C-alpha cells in the first residue's frame, strides 16, 4: 500500500471516530435511536404475534376437519363420521416417504427451499394474469394448504390472494416444513367426499397410504387437479392397480354407513361402540357361507344379534350377509324388521304359567280342541307334525314346542294378562295391536324383530331382570325386575335340557353342541317364511333369523334347519372366545321329585301330586 493510501484510510478512521464521539455526546440522538429500535422491535413482535394467531386459526380449522372416529370395544376403527365439510377424513400421523417424493415432484419442486412463496411462480402467474403469457404456474404446497383451510378454493379473488399471503407466512413461521407437508396431505380434496391421501387410500384401495404402489399413488395424484372427473372411480386402471369393480366395492364399503349401527343421529356424541369389529366380520362370513347352501331352500337373507351378558351390550349386529350387494334385499338391515316370531314366544307363556301354579311336571292333554275365532268360525289348532300325543308334561311340551299344550298354558294364564305382560312389562313392540292376536300368540303369529326378541329373551340368562340393549359405550342401562328367579330357573332348566327335546330335534341336530350349560328356543313361522333360533349362556346370547326380505316363503325351512345351522356356528365361536366366562345357570331354587322311574323338577314347597294333575279333571 502506498503512503498516500495509508494517509487516506487514517483520515477516514479519524472521521468515523469523530462521528462516534459526536454521537456519544449527543444524548438526543441516542434517545431517538433507542426509540426507533423499540418501535421496530415492537412492530416485529406485533407482526409475529399476529401471524402466530393466524397460524393457530388455521390449525384449529385443520384439526376440526378430521372426521370423528367411531371405535369398537377394542379400540379398532369401525368407521368414520363425516366432518364439518361433509367429507370423510382420516389423517396420517407421519408422511410416507414414497408418497412425499411423488407429491413434491408433481406439486412443488422447491418446497424445502422457499419460504411459502415461490417468486418465480408468482411472476409467471402475474404475467399470465395481465395477458402477456398463457402459461401459469401452480401455487406452493403452503399456499394450497392455506387456500384449503380458508375455504377459498373456488373464490380466487385478488383480495383472497393477498389475504392468503399473510396466512402462508404464518404457517411457515409457526410450523416446520414436514408439518406443513403433512397438513397438506391430510387436507387435499381427492373427490367423492374424500379428504386427504390416507382417506382416499383406505377408501379406494383398502390399504394405508404408506403401502400404495406407484401406480395407485398416481391415480390419487391425478385427482388433485380435477377431483370430480379424475379419480380412481373414473380413471382407467393399469395392470398394477385393482379392477374398477373392486375399487368401487371398496369405496362403497368405506363410505356407506354400516346398516347394523342403526342411525348415528341417535348417538351424536358416541365415539366408541360395544361392538366387536372382528367378531362382526367373522359372523357375517358365517351367515354368508351358510346362506349359499340355504339358498337351495329358497332362503336368501339372514341376520344375527350377539349380546354380552349381563350388561346386554351388543357385541355383534349383522342385518345382512352382504350389505353392499345390489342383489334384492341385501341392503336391508333385517335385525330391526318385525316378522312372525313362531314358537320363540312360548318360553314367556310358560314363565307366566309357572307364576300362576303350573309346573314342568304338570300333565296337559295334547289332543284336538275346538276354538272359535272372533268372527265365530271354528278352528282346530294343530301341532307342527299334525300329531297329538295325549298326556304330556309341560316340560316335554316346551322342549318339543307342542302348539296345543302351549295354547292351553296361554288359556291358563289368560290372554289379556299375558298380552299386558308382553306390551306393558316387557314393552314388546308388535306390528298389530296386541289384542288382535288373541290365542294366535301361542301358535306363532305374533310379529317382532330380532333385536326386540334378543332384548326380551335376555331376562332368562339375566335371572328375571329386563335391560335395554346397549350399543354405545357411554350408554346407561335401565333395569327392571320382571320375574322372580325361581320361575326363570324353571324355564332355563327346560330350555337347557337337550335330551327331552330329541323327539323333535334328534341327536344329530346342529342344536346339540359339544358344550353344556346353554339354553335355546327355535321358531318357525307359518308357511316357513321365518326361521329363528335364540340361545344363551349366562355370559352371552345369540339370536339368528333366516328367511327372505320380501317375506316370501322358503321350502320347508324350520328353525333347526335354517337359523340353527348359523346359530350353532356362532355359538361355537362364542364358546371358544374371551367372552365365555363359564358362568353356570343358577338352579339352586329348583327341587327334584321322584315320579315312578323318572325325576321331575319343581320348587321347594310344591304339592307335587296336586300340581301334576292341575289340568286333569
């Protein structure tokens, strides 16, 4: 450096030092500088606070858009409720790497390099807007996320675009790039009321987004630009994607409310059901498989209800073997549909008869009787096989479902008293007014639904206590004592006796399980339109109906041959499940009586001879 240059920089240094000295001596200038710094800091603080507030607003909207999950009793996802926008929305918790790469490649190459706004893209859009070019550029992922959460997708005004810039900066300041990307993947609309990649992946391909093939992901990416016209339901499939039919079937299953869950409006706050999802799927498969064989007997539909006792929690509720099929009747939930209940009402008749003094050992003459209808016409009730057996015990009659004896037991109780018991005490809902059935109640003409039958039948394993059916975990039980334990025990003793019932059901019956400690009752309606079985242990109850949704008759399908096949498989499944606690029926109040070479049973203070011949004049 020359001497002139050295001299020059010395003069510069002295000048700067002089200015610093002057500034230090000038108190007013120091004060103004401090004020300026304070104002700038305050402005920056307010600006950052404002942006943080806006980011929180977007985050609240983002969280609100996730669909409420309806879980089963084990915490497994059963299905989703629609969100506030009417969409199904199931959020990812982390970003799948392959999906991340494909989305960034198509939507935003420079996502991890810009601060939410891409100057090059903004310039291209500006040139396009003023008409100097026909080419425009897409928004950044942060811009798209803000646009979605602000609900501005279809309102692309200049005011909204300026507003979105502030929200974009807010997102970039508040959240990391990975968090913003995840928000976008969960918020993007992909058509057909599906929000987010995880939702669309589950709905179309029945798999999580992390397991999608490249071809499947491409189908979803095509939906971003035109969700209505370009989505997996409309685009042509490749050899590495499921068929159009399979995708549509998956979509129906995902988006259609399960018919067996009843109306969700009845449970607005419910997030967890008592249902067991895996058990439901197994039972639906059992019904479907058996109906394939029963279709030879012209039975196309079936339904099942499984209750966990003593709480009456619905573990399984199947109203159709294929609720998403377009075959006739398959989309009808038959569980709440009222049909003729056949002989399943008989245990209630005998229960009331036991309360009035009849006993299992009471002899009743099974013969032809003449009755008159309300119009004055005579009729002669028949048994299922058109045979009469003479003197039989009430035990034998109920075990073998003898119509004539059940009718005599109903007469003993009184039609009016029994009708009041059904409708006022048990609160059974029937199709017609209860008075119109008269003695036909004992002959199987009374209509009720599988759900209603399950509810009232639960009084037998629940020792005379009637409870409502519980499907929501936070639902409260209502309880009412409707019968004393000793009379319930008499019915349970008969219904759990598989030996006495052999005249009707034989030793090879599917109703004879390789287990003990269970009771059951079958039912068959007139013209074989309905086949029923309700069975139970102290731990669970299984009720099955088989027939046709259009109420046409089957080809001679009885309760044993129709519903019995399905019922026996479900019972075996339940006996080997965690729900089987092996609680025994309580028969401690029952007393045995020696009668010739047989043992009969009744109650402790019974006058055996008198009650045995109660009906014999």
